C-alpha cells in the first residue's frame, strides 16, 4: 500500500513491513525505533487471565485472600528465522533510506543477536554513525542456577549523520544521584542525566499499562527515547509496532507516528489501546 501522503498525526498500517517501507518517501522519518523479533527459536506467548474474589479459588493473593482465575485469551507469534540477518538486512536498508538526514535509529535486540546485528548495522550506516549501545536492565522473571541470569536488553543507536543529529539533553527525564550528599542540594534535587545503562522495570503483569501483547515494552523506555531524539511534530516510525508503545509515547509528547505490523493480533491490540487513550488515527 503506497504511503506517499505523509500528512497525518497517527497512522497504523496492517501489512508486511518491507513492502510498506518501500512505499515511503526518502528521508521522512526523524526517529525510528524498532523492536524486531529476537530470533529466540521459541513461540512468544502471553496468556491473559481474569481474576475474581472466590473463597475456593485457585490462587492466593494479598493477605491470604483467595481468587479464581479464568483464561480469557492468548496472544502468540513465532520467533524463529532460518537466517535472521537476511531477514533484517533489506528492512534496515529501507530504514536508512527513509530516515531523515538528522535522524536517529534505535534498534532493540537481546544478547543472543546483538553482536551480529551491530556488524550488519555498521555495514549499512557506517561505523562512524554508531552513537551508543544502551543497556536496559531489569530484575524480573526466572533465575537459572547454571549461569548468570540474563536481565537486560540491548538497544543500538545509530545516526544518519554523526555531525548533525537531534539529542535534547535538557528534555530527558532525570534520575536520582546514588549519593546525593556528595553533590549538594541543588544538584540532588535536579537529579542527573541517565547514562547508557537504564534501570527500568518491565511492564507490570498487573499494571494499567499492560495490553497482553507478549513482547510489550514499557512506555517509560520509549518516552525517554522520543524525548531525547526527536522534536515536536517530528515523525516517529516503528515498523515492528507490536503493542503500539512507540506510538503512545510519541503522541503523548506531541510527535507524529507511523506504526506498521503484519500480525493481526498486534493490530487489534493497537486499536484497543488507542481507543482507550482516545487517540485518533488513520488505519490502513
């Protein structure tokens, strides 16, 4: 589906992302964030349940109260590719083409594939355009006893032009000093700029933010990215849009967004999410 008309606030496209990318004009995206499948070789799934107070229920909650659970749905997708880099390469080449001259790409991946993906991105953007590797660290889930538990994701950051890109330092949310007594009252109250290691919880399984999508990322992570690397009215593109978190953060901060996904379940999640947030959007 051609997307030559870029005059929109928010647009959700249900389609194969490579075909859609090829229909987008050159240099129109100021910021691209993507969270592609991690090639874990597994089916990524999330089961949704409803809980109600019930004295003979199957689950014990706060202060020993009993709850009955009912499965109301499961969302899943295959996360395995015979040649992951061959899958990514044409999509990243299109991402480079549609990125604005002062634009930035954030590529979210995990420890299994990050080193291969960095070499691929170096070949497309150039090693001189590599800006950062951000480590998103969290502390949730199982802990294997035969190795160090993996509790982080990697986000590779590339710019189109290393001499001209957006980085709004003053707009980024501040974090507390670990030793506020050492920096003085004024600095302690203001907080400090985050480093390339971000401590942030995952989406709470019981929180209001949760959509039920298997790989949903917290809006706090996307909010920080959008604040730092785009300006009001800029176009933010996510062509592995999933639960639509990129769009939610972009619109909250006064940016425009283009979201692409070929998974019908992702599209339904985004429709429901944007409806709940009372966000108007174009659907293709």
